[in-house]
């Protein structure tokens, strides 16, 4: 990733947060069904995620990063929507990291912070979003996470080699929120970041402290069909 890959932004001010919603996954564990476009109560999953951030006052804009397969349909959904926030749909990359970079490069507002959220997490709660935003404002980097409830085993060659203390274990969720200036610097300094599994990993690997805001366990990501059944039960009224 060279410097030409990032456009200049206006001078940052106040505590506004630009939000990038990643909707460019392959859905390969959903047997090819695009989980972002599946309807729950006549509303596509992606729009539940968008609506959650539209309700947050300090969100300055929302950029949705779509795949080649769902770009036109998501763009059509957004075009037909009356939104409280500026909405943009851009094309994702080959990896999650590249998709987030494309989202960052599409930002227009002079925000100080950027939040990255999985489009397939439609159950995210408003107060959890507000909480992680406020924590990031204090620390510079924060993510939503939920405590691990089950005992976790570390396994190698089908044998248990460790049982870590679960009181130290959390499931990482989204949104993950960072100072935008820091994120842009890390992109330029780390051109080969395609293997990161979440945005916090990039910050951790470069010596940044990332804080945890404990959120609800039901903020799950739709990965397999049984996840969809759970979320349908939560969203249908």
C-alpha cells in the first residue's frame, strides 16, 4: 500500500466518528447465500446494521464496503433510503483489510475517529455503540467484546495442550473504534496487512494499547445458518 492509496482528509475536529460497515465477505459458510441481503421481517440484514449507526448522534457519515456480487443491490437499497446520515457504498477488496482501507479512503468528513463494524452483526445495541465510542475517545483505541462463557481448550494434533483461565478471555466483536489519524499512519507503515483478522490486531501488533468495552453476548456475527435462526428470533416481533 503506497501513499497514493490514501487521499488527504480535512483537518480533524470534535469527537465525530465516521463508520465503515464491512459487507464484502464471501459468505462461503452460508453455502453461497449472501447473508447481508437475507431478509428478516422484510428488511435485509445489512440495513439493520446501518440503522443502528444512523441513530448515533456523533456518527458523521457511514461508508458501506460491498463485494462485487452485492455491490449493485446494496447500492440500490441505500439509494432508496431516506437516511439521517450521509451514506456511501464503495467496492471492497480481496481481503478484509483491503476492504477497510477502501472504506477509509472513501471518507469525506473531518472526523477524529473511525469505527469499523461487521455488516453481519445486526443485533448491535445503541448503548454498546455509545459506550465503545466514549471509551475510544478516552484511550484512542477500543473494541466491543463479550466475556467467554465456556471453558476454552488449546488443542494441537487433536490433544489438549492448555486450558487458559476464561476470566481473561473475551470474544472480540464490532464496532472497533480508533483515532483515524493513527489508523491511516498504520496503513502507510504496514503495506502487507492482509492477514489481520480484525482491526484491533493491527494496532496490537504495532504496540498500541486497545481497550475493551464489555458488550452484550448476543451481538453475534452471522457466519453459519444456525446464527441466522438465532438472529431471526431476536429481530422478529
